[in-house]
C-alpha cells in the first residue's frame, strides 16, 4: 500500500532535508514551536521554486485559538492569494465558531479563495465539540483532507477516534494522522486506524556556524538558544518512510 508522508517545516534548509528523508508532501509554516503560522511570502516563493514534491502553505495569521476576527480573515484571504501567486500546490486552513463548531462562512470564503489548489483542513478539528459533524462540514466545503490527532494530545493516543473518522469519511475525505508520530509508533497508528497519510516534523537542531558568540543578548525568550538552529532530521523522516513501505 502507498502512503503519503507529509513533513511540516519552517525554514528553507529543512525543505531539502525533508525531501532527502522521503517526504512526499511539505506543509510550509513559520514558527512550528507555536503550532505553525503562515510562512513569509519569500519563503513561499523559494519553496515553490526548489521543491520536488507538492508544498502546502499553512494559513494561520496568529498563535492561539481558531476563532478569527474579520481582520484575521482578510489576512488569511490575502495569504492564500500569495500562496497561489507563488505557485504552491495547496493551502492548510481552518476556522471555528465560539461554540466549537466549524465556521462555515469563513471556511467557504477560504475555500473559494483557494480554488484550483489542494486544501487541507488543519487540527482546528481537534478543538471541535462534535468531530463527526465537523467532518461532514469539511467534506461539503470541498477540502481534500483533514489533519487530526483524533482529538487527543497525540495521534497514538487518538487511535480509536482516528479509526472512527476514517470509517466515517470513507473515500470522501482523506484523514491524515498527525501529532507525535515517529518511527516507534507509526506502524501501530496506520494499522489500527486505516489512515493512508501521516504528518510529522522530525524536529532536531544543528549548531550555529557563527564564529562569534556574545552570550548575553537574546532575540526572544531566554529559554530559546539563538545558536541552535531548528531543522528537520533527515534520518527521522527516513525511518518513518522505511516503515511505511512495509505496512
């Protein structure tokens, strides 16, 4: 059986590393440490020019919940246009109402803006009050897949719900399992859920190549090491890719 292996990245260096590991699709983001935000226009353009697999841009204007203001929505519509103009293959979207349901009107606007591109509904579904009702809305809106952990902290913990989602959607929508997936659990997850797509980051860091280190100033939180560069670990992606070949 053939599986899709999507790798989420937030810098151009990781694009090459993810592809070397066997990624079949890229989710292009900024700020993975915040769950993924919209990448810059420049990153979209360079990724489109250099990628050898499809690239989908995360469309999320800020960290936090998925209850978006009118201005947030305008930003997302503009960013979808930018992703389309850059030549990316798809976008990753989602929006909720205050009572934990899919925001149908916003979703319709985002889908219309992305017409002609692939569309993934992101893990906003994991904050929905009724995931099966949410899936019905997502399918009706015209999305091609949903990224979900089965409403749990990890896909491994959400196996039972993921299996129910796959059964519910059938061939109408692809359910992509994501959150905490690695070589040690991917076989169990795909075999016990029926998912055909998995999503992971394969996070690691590399040391800075700077020859000078001041050591006192920080670009952000003191907990963040400015001299440890977050990158995708090719070996982590390759290990998952190899297991998927035998599932």
